[in-house]
C-alpha cells in the first residue's frame, strides 16, 4: 500500500542548508569558470574548468541533493542508500558540469568542429539532462522495504528545470564578470538546483511490502558526513587557489604587456 512521505522531517533548516550549500558551490564554481575563460594557457584553462566542475557539480548540485535527503523520511520505515549508485551520481554531477563547460569553450581542441551558435544550447541540454540523471541515480540508490515510484509529470518537469538551470549556469559562466553580479547569479542557480530536487521529490511515492526484509545499505547521514567533509576541503582548496591566482589587475597588466610586445615586433 502507498505510504506517507516527509521531505522536511528534520525541519526547514535542512532546506536552507541545502540551498546555501548550492549557492556557495555555484558562486565558487562561477568564479573558477571565469578564470578558465580568461586563462591564456590550455593547462590553466583545464585546471580552472575542472575546479569549476567540482564546485558546481560536486557541491552545488550533488551535495545539495544529499543534504536535502537527510530530511526525507518514511515514518516507521528504515531508509538506506546503495553506495555504488551514490558514487555514480557524484560522477554524473561533476562530469556533466565539466562536459557542459567544455562544449561552450571554443578553444577546446576536440570541440572546435561545433558551430558557435550551437555550443550554449547544446551544452545546456546535455548538462541539464545529466544533472537530472544525477538526481534520479541518487534516488535509485534509495533502499526501502518496498518500491519507490516516480510520477512521470514530475520527472519531466524536473528535467526541464535542470535544462534551464544548466543553460543559465553556462550562460552566466560566459557573461558574469563582476563579483556584484556573480552573487545574485549564484543565488539564482541555487534556486534552480533546489527547485529541480524538490520537484522530483514531490513526485515520489512509496509502496511498502510488509514481508520484505530490512534493506541493506548506508544511512543518509553516514554518506553525507564524508561528503560534506570532502566538499568543504575541495572548496577551501579552490578558494586558496583563487586567492593565490593573479588578480584582475595583474591579468590586465599582462594583456597590455603582451599587446605592447606584439606592437614592438
């Protein structure tokens, strides 16, 4: 029989923590994406793109998802998570972000065949579908004494939100330069990621099997704790690298010197 679900069983603070986690990850990721766009060397560009992928995909998307999941409860039912499917969802989130950023990079050698006017929409669609797949692979990791069903309408709506969010993220990575603009851009992205998550969760229903055994797997908190630790370490390391990188004025001076040298030659 169908059973009631609670999505905020630990209080609304979980919702706001998940939202804040997404905003922080997206803000740092947008900053890295801007650095990647301005980098003059291929190695530096790829390093900043990788860091942006971890910040946006790993923290802004995946860690937000599992932060929200600690508030997911089926009263009187044990919930566990499959480790390997959970790890797959991490790979999908980070990989999708990296691929989307690579698609819109006109200097990426293996993507130079693509028409410039197709880069942003194609990157947004691919990244949005993969982010949606991350959410549902994370949901596929849920183990209960019964089955979880997803309402098709909510699945389609969540994928649509994911595509819009991905398109917005890629567009912002190309166009947001000012720190003043980057913060509201990260807030907007955080809202979209949270909307994807809770839209998908609104379509979840569970049918319990009284004869089923207690499921195997790991509790959400057991997965979330190391995820949060690794996420904080990754963001802290990224912030240190951003602080150690040349400032905007330093980069502008380098460009002016390079232009002057070209004129001299």
